[in-house]
């Protein structure tokens, strides 16, 4: 059988096994919780034993209808500031070190300090993963969206389960939306009026915000709504592109401060008796936080900690004391600011209680007493007084809150019961029994004591207060237990499907090994050389050990967090082995080994530094002396352009030596695109003063030309492969120009999308690749040579794979959804088209770590100094691709084993699951690229040499 057809079948068969294994395992591991098709209704409350009223005597409310609870507010204004960190809102005195981005929203601190009975700052704790889609689902359903929903972040499906927006509409509330269009995707037919704006262009800091501002202030004077939602995105986008410590972020926060000042002033001016906002509650909140780099999606404190600022415009009815203390901080004017804490999980239940609508069927949160009391106008921050009036108010408030918790607990218990019977797996019997006992204790206390006290209303305060407090504690314990159980065991793992998927993955590994053995035997290829005693060379042992060590490191969450550093360490260790071979070998290549170790050191430092997802912030520049500023600008502005020129010169020299025919036109086109990239970067530089070029051509012209040239180059290579009948022998002779043409066709787009770091990373990658190829020629002194056998060194393939891993982290990526550089998807385009932006984001994410390394593997077998024997290169190339695929598949199988073992780990959704998703996507993309590379590099099936 001919080589190309023979080996390519192996590649496709292995890829098919990988696809099946991953699909089956994923179906068992990333199951979402069962979304129940049930909705809450006003009439449901009759099924509970809780007290409720059927009429509303509060004339200040706009609506006279309510069912589960008595409305405490008439109108609600929700301003969502996407990715609002807690330290954007809280006074800088709350933190050990003051940062430049703090105290940029002073209006919120002023209101909280000057009007403590009406305004309060809350630290809101979100549940990971902290992508915007999942947080919006959590905020509106009162549940815990599972990890699989992250995949829908670029195209949010409509929420099918019961939610806050549905309940508002069903109960006659008119909802107005402006801002992020994700809301209209989640709730396509719910809004009375909507002004959606596209949200995915992270380079656009102003369109969504300006749209919100345009419609927000006129709406505040209108009577045609009950709930207004304005979702701003500028802070989120500024974080993604520039980072938290940037001028753009500070400007955005200052803009928001002006907007919020005007909003509060407008509401206050209409909050008098009979005014439009006499009974309005304002909530300024974030959906999640963000890291200093501007990323979010994981479960770190910076990402899960956001803020809610609540301000009621009704006159406080009374002052109620709470036993749990709030943290007290000082603002810039030394005014006291009280800060409470709230779980985002409690948001839906609390807002539902305030508006007097049924809680969503799947809500498992608890009505937060502080936020509810602030909205109801019964919040006190001065402490409890012993006066009879305060005792009366406190008893009345506690009676109302106990009734709320009774309804709250009944609703949650109903959901747990229905979920356990409807879901395929549900909660365990032990967990359900524990929850049943907690609820039974609270219900028994309610039925036997508390309910009678509420009905009598004549008991003394000293008798009522302890009973009410014990009842509140009982219900709170039950609700907290449900939330804790949901957080720990929400996802339904199907161990049978996970086991089948793992088994198929193991079969694919075995198939891989058998294919390698068959190719070795059929084409008489061996692994490196053999020592005198017949034991495999040190290189083979080091290669296997390196792969196994890296694979087993995934069992530790700490090593996953430091995966890039682990890869660079293992790469350096392999270079030490090469150093030993260089010393004792026939050919001394000490210089190449030392240079390679220096490049690995640069990789390690670059991974630490995170080159470069954001502009240098004031904090970074302030750390260094004044002379460092021009050095920094040289590194970030001038050096990338110089590196591009160097790449163009190297490519020109290559063209003169190797390129011929139409491949010469492809590589020449890449030289031109390198020059275009240099012009684009120079026009964007503040140092070179070439902004006129940018203005004359437009910001998207050059990027689109680069994409078009790259796409045209790929089409030319594809057509040449389809219509140019290249024989097997010719395929070997033309391998070097073919490889270089493919690398050139891909490199321009990859470098450009990576930003100004791209050219620097390319130079480092070229040096590292050259050193690996050169070190492959280092052969130890041995008496027994391999004779005429062809050799492939597994250590070189392993080093190539580890270098690719290092490049992934060097370019500012990591295995989490906040490690995606979303801005790359909009380089050259302003509007959002899902397929196009997904392709650009994929190229940016895996360009340096997968696309270029896979297509560049032929260099390992082309330039190696083995015995020149006819038709040897493609035989060795086929084995090299099998080895590279086996290394990748082995690490993915270790990841699958890791997430199986740690499926109940605290960090499963914040760390292990994202790692799994990135690894399996990388494996499938590697398989596809290897299959395409084999079709491109191997010649036509005729005239193929035959082997025994």
C-alpha cells in the first residue's frame, strides 16, 4: 500500500476515535442540571401554611395586585455595570493598598455615608463561572447555571425555565431594557420597550454605553414602565482590552460617576409625595468582577466579588435593628460607610419579594433581610433602642420577614422535591433526608408556636422576639443548606458515559501505539540509537518520562494553574539532556544548546510577565525609575517592528535559496504582508507620529488586506495540491518549499492577531525551532550504530510539543475562558458575525501553539542529518506526526482522568472543567491539522516505494 494513503488512514481513524470518545465523555461530564418546565403562579401559595394577604392598602404603590407577598416598592431601576469590581465601589480605606482605579465612583460612597437609612453598599458574591451569560441567568432564575452554559456565551439561547423577567411580565409589570443585547436573546418576547445594542465587539467602549445614556434619562420621566434595566458594557470592554490599571478604565469609571449623579438627582427630584419615584428603588450592580488583566470567567476572588449599591427614594417608615454587624469604612471625606455582604444567588428572591410577585420556580436563594429592609424603608444602622416604639416596629418587621422566609422556604422545598423526582439522578437520599429534617423542624416550629403568635398580635415583645428569632434562624439554616448542597452537587455526572468515553480514549491511545509500531516496522524506522547494552537511548527514556510527568501533573490543581511554568521547566530539563549529549557526542553543538536554554528562560519570564494582554498601567510604570519608561516604549512600540523587518529579511533569504515555482509567489506575498503589518503598527504608535496613515487608510483596511492575502495564499496552495499531479519522489524534493509556503500563508494573520507581541514571539519560536532541529543531529558516541535504518528522535518531537505549549502561554493565553483574547476577534472588523469572529478568535488562540507547530513538523525530518536514502523523509514524517499526535492524546487522556477523579472538587468548574474544554478542543484541532497536513505534504499514490 502507498505511504500517503496508508498513513493518512491511521490519522483519520484515530481522529474518529477521539471525536467519539470526547462526545460521549462530555455528555456524561458536562451535563446541565435538569431545567424543569414548571412556573410559579399566584394561586400556588394556597398550598403552603404561610400567612399572606390578598389586598393591598398601600396607596403609594402603582399596582394594587399582588399574590405571594405584599409589595414593598412600586418601581425598580436596575443599572448593571458589567464587570464591576468591588473595589470600584467600596472606599479605598477598605483595602490594604490603594490603587489608581479606586474611589472613581464617589457619588455612591457619598450617598451611602450621608443617607445610611436609604442607601447602602453591598459586596455581592457571584458563583463561578463568571461569564456574563451565566451571571445573567443566575440573577434572573435564582439558580446556579452549570458550566456547559459557557459554550453559549457567543450566542445566548432564550431561557426556558421560570425566571424573574417572566414573572414580572406575567404579573402585569412593564419592563424596559436598554444596553447589552444579551438580554433580548435570553428574553426575546418579554420587554415592553427595548433598546438593545451589540455587545461582542470588546474594542468598542462607547456604543452600548452611549445608547444606554441616550434612552435612560428620558425614560426616568416616563410612566410607561415598572422595572427599568440599563446594562452598560464599557468597563468590561476596557478591562478586556486595556486592563484595570489603565487610563481608559479610569475614564470609563469617571463617566459612570457623572451618569449616576444625574440618575440619583433625577430620581430624588421626583420622589416627593405623589411623585413619579416616590416609591422607587435604585440598584447599581455588577454581574461579576474582573482580574487586574480585565479577565473573568473563573472563580478567583477578583472575579466573583462585585458590588450592589441600593438606594430607596421613599421616606423611611421606621428603623429596624439587625444583630449581625456590618463592616464600617471611611470614605475620602472620613465619613462612615457601612458595607454589607450578599450572595448573588439571593438577588432573585429578594427582588421578587420587594415587587410582590411569585418567586421563580427554580429559585434557591434567600430573601436578604438587609436589602429587603432598605427597599421597604425599614433599615436602621444606629443600633437597637429599648423604646416601646422601636420594639413595636421591630416586632412588626420580624413578623413580616418570618412570613417571607416561610414562603421562601416552602417554595425552595417544593422545587427540591419536584427536581428530585423529575431529574434522572437528582440529589442523594442522605442529602434529601437531611434537608427534609431541617425543613420539618422549621415547619413544626412555625405550626406549633410562631404562626399562633403572629395571628394573636397581642403577645408581649419579650415573648415574641425570641420565638421570631428562632424561626428566622431555622428557615435560614434550611435555605443555606439547600444552597450549599446545590453548589457542591448540582451537576449530574453520568459515570457510565464518562467511563465509556474514557475507555474509547484509551483504545485510541492503544491504536496510536500500534500504528506507530506498524509504521516503524514497515518502513524500517527506529527511535534514535541504541546503547551498548541494547537498552533504548536516554533520549527515548527522557521523552517518555517528560510526557508522563506532565500528564500526571494535571492531577493537581496547583500544577494546572502553573501549567506554562511546568512545561518550560520540562523543556529546560530536556535541553540539559541535549547538553550532556553535546559534550560526549560526535558533533559538538554546545552553542545551540546554550541558546536553546536561553530561549526557554525567555519563555519562562514571558509566561510570568503575561506579555501582553493590556497596556502598561500607572502602577506598573510607577514601580520602575523614570529611565525605564523610554525603554518600555522601545520594547513595546519599536522592537516589534524591528522584529517584523528581521522576519522579512530571513524570509527573503529563504526565498533565494529554496523557493521555486508558485511557492515562491506565496512566500513573496508574505514579505509584503509583513510590511503592511509594520505600517499598521507604526500608524498606531504614539512615538512614530504616523497617525495620518491610519486616518487616510482607515483602521480596518490593512487588517482586511492581510486576511485577504493570507486566504488567497491558502487557496493557491489548495488548488496546487488538487490540480498539480505531484509524484511521491517530487513530494520529498519539494517538501521544504511546501512547508515554508504553508507557514508563510498562515503566519501573517497569526502574528497580526497576536498584536505587537506576535513578531517577538515568532523570532523566539524560530530560534527555538532551529535549536531543536540542530540538537537532533547530536549523536552520542556508541560502538553499535543503527546501520542503514532510518531514525526518528522522540525527544525532538517532545521538545517541539513542549515548545508549542510554552507558546500558548507566552502569547497571553491560559486554559480558562478569561484567558481568551476576545479583542482579537474584532481586529479589522467592527460588526459581529459569529462564524467570522469565532474563526479569528480560534486562530489567535491556537495559531502559535497548534497551527504553526503542526505544519512545521516536517522541518524536524527534513534537515536532520541522517543517511541520505531514497524516499526516507516522508516515511519519517509520517512517524513524526503519529508521535506528535500520541503526545497530545496522552495529555488529554490524563486531563479526562483528572476531571473524572476531581468531579466533586471545589475547583471543578473554575479550573478543571475549563482545562478539559481547552485540551479536548486542542486535541481535535491537532487531529484535523495532522490530517490536512498529511493530505498536503504527501504526494500522489502512484510510484510509491514498496517495503516489506
